[in-house]
C-alpha cells in the first residue's frame, strides 16, 4: 500500500534537533469538510480542506480510538515522522495519496505518470511542512487563521514565527495583531526592469502588504513591518526516491525556500543568536535540497533586492542566506530597525519592559517606585548583554519623564545593538 515514508527516510532526509523549543504557525489548506468517496475508482469527489482537512479526516476516522476530532482547529507536530504517520493512515483510500492519470484522486496528494511523481496542491502543502520540520522546530498546522488564536488561547504560548507561502488574507489579519511573532513571506512576480517568474520566491518584488495588511500604516515603522522577513529563494530536490508511494518512481520538486529560512530562525534561537542574525555561512545553509536562484555578492542585483527588503541566497559553495533585512516596503536606507536581529531584540525587550511597568502602574509614582522599575529593567536586560553595547544603555524612569504621584508611569530605555551604528528607544507608558 502507498505511504509517504520515503519522504522522511534517513537515507535521503536530514533531520536536525533543537535544544530550545521553536514554535511556527502555517496555514496549509482550508477548514475541514468531510470527504465523500464517490469519485472515479472510489476517489474523494470533494476537497476535504487540503493538507489540514486530510489530517483531520485521518486523525478522526482512521485511528481506533480516534486520535483527534473533526472539530479540531489546529494540529501540533514536533517532528515530521508523526505528520507522515497520520497521512499514512490514508493508504486504504483509493487514489488519495497517489493516483495515475485517469484514476481519480483529483483532491489527493500526488500524481504518478510513468516513473515520475508530481505533487498536487495538497502534496505541495505537505512538502512545505516536512521541509520546515527538518530543522527541528514545532509546527502548528491549521486551515484557518482562527486556529492559531485557538492554540495560543489553549496553550498560553505565542508563536516565534509564522510562514505564509500563499499570502492568505486571514493569516495577514491575524499576524498584524501578534506583536512578538515574525512573519516570513516569499517574494512575488516581478524583476528589475521587467516581469519575472510566476513561482513565488523567484520574483524580485514584495507582496502588496498595504492591501494584505489592510493599511499603508502597517507597511512602515516597526510595529508590523519590522516583523516581516521576505525571501527571494526557491529550492529544488532532484530525483527523490518515492518508491514507498509507488514502486519504481522518483520525484523532482521545486518549492519556496521560506520553510528553510524558518529553519534558520530556529537554528538562531538554538544557538542563542536570535538578536544577532539568521544569515551567514555557518547558520543559514539549506538541507534536503539546493537553492537554484542565488545571486553574486558583487552583482548589481544585490542592491536592488536589499532596497526591496528581499533577502537572498549567495552564490557560494555551499549557498547561504546573505541578507537579514526586515520590512514591508522598498527603502534604500538601512538603519538599526531594519536588521532582523536588532528588530527581534527590540520587540522582545518592549514586551519585557511592558510587563515590568505593568507591575508598578498602581503603585505610588515616586522615586522609590521608579528606582524599583529601573532595577527590574536592568535585570531584564542581563540576558541581552552579549548583543548590546552596555556602555550606551540608558534606563530613564525619574523626574525627567514622570511627575510625582501621577497616575501615569513612563519608562524610556535606550539600547545600542552591537551590530548597529545607532540606537533604538523603547517608550512605555501606563496610566491607571
């Protein structure tokens, strides 16, 4: 019977491990719709909701006792093997995992033509998942962005990262309201001076984030745009042995490198380098495939992509991610808020300072209270010490920015990252 075990066979699939948890959100499919198996040769005649829908069906209907419910809004995977195991439960369904031409399986995963296997839409969604999971992170899959909100409410955790290969409007709306989550997007059609390939991740321009995020204001500044990481990169895996799916077959596929860049973020956290960068030869090379659109470091395209905030791979051996800029619109000026390390540091420090200030907002606003605030902020800065110039750090919470006995508490923190020539300022205000 067909199975997807070939895709994670250790002879051709590299899997990394992490010391620290790294949580990523991906919408892969749509909401669940119960499949009806009345199509050609007993294949499903309707789409159950892409990868997410098939997983829900498998977990609720192909296990005894059931592994999940049809009402589940998200599924958590800590490794690719559990994902493949859930999908392998579909092996008894005609033309679901694989179908030959004319054999039905319109809503399945792969099509076999002679000795070649090709991914359908759901199969590509599966490839997105296993390419990310190879780097050791945890993946939460849903069919609707509301599933991510359900997960955070149920678990109390927030996502480190969101990868959106399809520019889904509901994911964008959700992402805008996640102040501590990075978002990875592919570049789109368009080249310098002309039109480009239709494969996302191979164009030189960015998505229309003003439309996607619902406001031009979300494309500037640091609140939302400072969490957007665009990737000019596509990856190909050649002659993958897929004999477990169908005997004697191989597959060559091309996919966005956004999933791999998500893995670089996980690596950076694992190495305690989140506040430095995710790029570079020693931390940002891909596994399980080859990047096919790298650029020359000395070429003119580098400047164009950097202006567009499109991060690229460098034509070196091995190829590596050679840019680490955030942004949702083109800008030739690069400052402290435009590099991903300092941007992540600012976001997380802002969270830390907000939590500290909130503790004291109902205390009497006098110098004694303010000194306690300063002490707590200084302690909170200790883990960031390797990444900042501590001689330039300032914590201001005194009579210069507060009024004794006022109902409003103000805290200003000035930080200079070691990878920047200028500083950023965190301003926190709480009123009773």
